[in-house]
C-alpha cells in the first residue's frame, strides 16, 4: 500500500500523528530522533554533509540544529507543501528515486520512515548510495510488522467487519523485509532495533486525530464513513481510559545502517 498523494500535500496529517507522540509518553522513555542521528554519527558540532530524504516538516532538521550541526544540511521531500513547514536551510523538492544531487556529495543520507512510501525501494537505495561519498553511511528508519498493533486492533474493532488494517511498512518496507532489499545495493547492512517501549496514551482526542489523519489510506476499504470509525475509536478510548487508566500500545521500530 503506497502513499496516497493527498496524505502529504501539506504537513497537517503528519502533524496530527506527531501530536499523538508528543502528548503520549514512552515507557521506558525513548526519543527516536537523537537515537537515529547517533546511529548516523551526526553528533554535537558535527561537520558531516547530511541529506535528509523525505524530510517531512523537519523534525530531524530541528534536532540537528539543537546539536549545533555545522556541516551542509539538505532537506528533501517530494511534497512542496511539506517543505513550506521548514525553516531556514537548504530545501529541495525531489523524488527519492531520482535524487537531484551530485554523486558522492554527502557523508550521511537519512531515509526516516519514508522508504515504505517509495514505489521502487531498490532504486531509492541506489540513489542514496550514489549520493554518498565512499565512506558514507545510509540510515533507513522503519517499523516492524507489530508496531502499534494495539492501535490497529482498536481500529479493526471499530470497523467490526473482519477487515484488517494493513500498515504501509508491513507490506512494502519493514524491519522484517527491508534488509534483503537493501543488501541488494549495499555491501554492509546492519539492522538495529530500537529499545522496546510502549506508548502510553492518556488523551483519547490525540489518538482519534491520529486515526483521522490516515483516512486516505483506509476510507475506501471499509463500508462505514471514516469519521464514523474515528468516533467509535474515540468512544472506546475514552471508556477504557476512564475505566482502567491510560492505554499501553507496544512499538516496534528500528533502522538499517548501510555502508
């Protein structure tokens, strides 16, 4: 299931999901963005030239600014609407399968939670390798098949027809199937899983907004209008939180470090 064009026309849908993560704590505590940059070797005061492919609304850019990154930093996204949400810096509209950059011009290429939206993963990986210097590193972040399985179960119950909510990474580029795709391009591919943690949800509104933000992925697969599904999800979450406290939903996230 690839990305509908409407999903990222602006950063509104992404921002709804980011709000969910912002208001829901992780137990044990975990912060993905610095973890990824550490894997990529982009530490404080780094001078590495970094290409952020599928930059979205710039969370990794902000993280690098906070680390006083001093090297070249290029943020690239297919969506012009996404790029308007970024602040200062080099912003490029472009396709991961045809990167508009010179060969051998970056020390680090990041592909954070985006390869499962790309029609041809191998082509995007080859382009990332082309953009890297000989000793460069490519870091592709993705989800495992079980990521947020508890959320999927809530949505499936709200639909109540036996329908299954198949998530993009599950079918196209996940922790389970991504390694083989990248090994065809890179000589050295290492899978690194994030420390296991649960997202603890205490705000039903934020979870409902998350489900609303993925309407264009799933609305045409179910009989009821998607807003009806969202309302059922909201009601169930409110009841569960009031009766038993915050919801705990397991995560499964990691990265492939490629050289």
